[in-house]
C-alpha cells in the first residue's frame, strides 16, 4: 500500500507535506496531519476480472421462498410413527438392545398398521377431511414409489414369530407411510387453506369417528415400547419405563414440537398428540394386553431364572433399593417357590391364553419382600418393636453381633421417604407441560398464540433469574436411593444379620414370632370374578402402611395396587390350609419353607 501511495506526489493542502497513505476504504490521507482527500486508489482491471472466466448462471432476481405455514399432507399414524422412532432411539441410548428398533418394534408397528387397515393392506380405510373429488395424486404421496418398497433394514425381514404364511405377500405399496424410520419429505405439495384450517393432518378430524378397530394414542406408544422390551426380556421394566419418561429421558411430553417443519399441527391434531398427564403402570399394561390380543401375538419368550424379570433377581434389586438385609433374599426365593410363583408358565406372558394375566414383575417382587417382612416382624405395631428391643440388647451385650433393628431402619427410611417425596413435588411443580412451539387451532389464532408464547417465555426467564440456575437433568439410573456404611444419615443395612430372629426347632430354623395376620382370604362370591375382597386402609397398622407406602413410592403405583398383590401372594401361600381364624399359626408354612429349602439344597448337590 505504501508503494502505491508513493506514486502520488501532490503536496497536502493543509500542511504542504508529501507523505501519503491509503485507508482501508481505499482513500488517500496525509500521514503528518491526517487529512483525508477525495482521491481513491486506482484498481487495475486485471485485479477484478479473472482471465478465461465463464458465466455459469444468470440471476433472475430474488426468488420467493416457498412458504410452509400450512404444512404438507400427512396422516396421524405418521405422527405416531415419528413419536415411536424418538422413543425407541432413547431406549437404545439407555442400554436396550439395538435390534429392538428395526427387528422388533418396527415389525410390531407394521403389523398394527396392517391389522388396523391403515397401511400394508389391499383395502386401506380412506378417512380424509376433504371431498372425494380432492384426492391426493400419485405425485403428492409422502414417499416416492421406490421409497414405499420394504427396505432391507428391518421392514423386509419380518421375524417368523410375528407373521403367518403369506400374510404380507399381497401388500400394496401405494400407501403414504414410510418403509423405514427416517422421515422423508420429497415430492409433496403444500396443503390448501381450506384443508389446514381444520386440521394439519389429512385424517385428523375423522380419526376418532371412523372404522379403525384400535386407535393409537400417546399412552399406547409406551405400551408398544414395553411390549418390545418384554419380548427381548430387557432389564428395563415398566416401572423404569415410566420413571424415565417422568425424568425426561424418553420423549413423551410435547413430542410433537420435534416433528419436521413440514408436519403442522392444527385443530384436532393438538388433542391427539398433546399430553395432559402421565399414564400409570396399570394403564400401560392393560393397553399392552389389548394391543397384543389385537395383533394376535404368540406366546412371548419364557422368563427363566437367568432373566432380569425373574422374581429372584428383582428381589435382590429392591432389597438393595430399600436398604434391607441380604438374608431376606433366601426367604423370598423359598416363599416364591412355595407359592408357585417361579413357574415358567406363570411368569411368561401369553396373550392368547384363556386366563391371560399381564404381570407387573416389579410389584410381584416387592410383594414377596413385604410378605417376608410380615413373616419376621408381623408389622402389627407391637411385635416389631418388641423384636427391635431384643435385637438392641443383643447388639449391646455381644460386640461381634450385627443384628438388624427394624426400629432404626424405620426411622431412617421415614426421613428419606419424606425428603424424596418433597423433591418429587418440586420436580412436578417445575415440569413444563406447555410446548416451546405454540399451538393454535386456526391460522387466525396464530398471531395471538405467538404473542402469548413470547410473554410466557419472558416471565419464565424472569423467574429463572430469581430462583437461580435451572436444575440439571438427572443421570438415568435404576436406583433412586444410595446407601453408605460410613454415612450416619443414610447407613447401609445390607450386611446385617437376621439370625437372632430365628429359633431352631425340630432340626430347622423358624422365626421367633409364631403369628401372622392375613388381610383377607375370601374371594368374591361371583363366579366370573376371582379377585380378593378389598380391605380398608384405615384398618392397617402404621408399620405395615409405611412399608407399602415406601415401596409404592419406589414403584410409582397406588398403595391399593401393591396391597392387592400382597393379598395375591398370601392367597397362593395358604389357600390349601383354609384357616378358620384371621390369625393363624405359621408352623405349617415355615415347615414347608424349610422342606423346600432342603429339596433345593439336594438338587444343587
């Protein structure tokens, strides 16, 4: 730049010096007095144009961007498919087997679409909110012809257990549903104004008013995911599934806000995909059973002793979670054998069986633990405190004694439960149920919805500044409590002994206490009902009520659900004795437990 400025030899009009420089804008200025003149740097034509350059295109003015405010043609089942894709990818991230996506859940979804006549069938139910003359042309389908063919990754390789002979041979490929999980938006046209004012989807208005046999809902997506987990016998139970949903590790609330930009939600679509509350375990299992019966699924893979869903393994998990002694597991194992709860035919789910029962394996394992606690400590607000006094005396007199004290466990767990319930209430209060993307039922409401959303975001930012930094997302874990022997606030009781609660009689060990109270043993009088009569919770003892409340908090189930499972285990244990009184002797039960233990020891030898 200085060499170019030297060529200019005119003196400065203010200081008469010849010392020029060039600014970044290409103008000359005097370096002594910093006077800027109008002269600019001369640029040669060789610096601008490249030799032998060719024009590749001619600009025809700024093109008008194609608006997508109205969205593209899509069906409700395509929206649920996108939700399932997000959920199964989250399950794989949490440790589920990768084949659950393409080999299991993908084929279950395809089978559901065919059974409900929504896709993969010769006669697809056409349920559109438009006149018959406004049919969708072949050029406006959701996928091209090549994309509609079953792909080699997941769709074409249907497991033999899910299909019958020739079931998918006459399937039409003119459906607008995708052949793999990736969402494609090629060759689609913008919907007209009249179509999008009522609904963003094609069949949103008539979705709940037509001929579909089993409509897909948001809770049913979780049922479908748990069905795939149960088929693979994964370690993620239905309790874990709902807890991961609550913590935000599995998409469920406001999943529609992550839909592609071309999939717009209007009117009835909002009611279909918006979630107002979380489902319960009973609802998920009930919908899963209805879905399995609708799909004509065969018997699921057997639940063996090596499966994570087996009661023996789940009892170990919840004994660690509840901070109870490890020796209780020996008694829960024998108790389940005596009650016939380890039978493979009982544990394995068969949707086509005559008396099919969807088992909540977590609740069953916890019910066994509660029965063993009643067997040792009775839980009648008298015996457990008397036994705790004896254990404290033995620990005080014997230095090497490490006997489990129920009173100490009760006090510590009550404090921990209260703190955990308080944290859960705070998390529920912080939960944002409204989506970041505003929803509106018509285009006229769009400006008002956007304005309200901006006000909500502004208020939320102000509250965040007052409260402080937002709470970090929890790391996914199978355990909710942690225990440490060195921590005085949360000591560990896993290694403590129960031998002081046992007495040797007739060559076998029996609990010191010889009483056991039963909730009820009378089934309903109706022939078609096999449920046990319900008991009033106000009649429960405080210790028993605390135990089932604590485990109900762990499982996220109602107290009545866990109590009903305890009744079921007790009924299977003592139904052959037919007791006449509510308080019965436990001598026969303990003898059968010891005999079962001897047989189990002989089998191992």
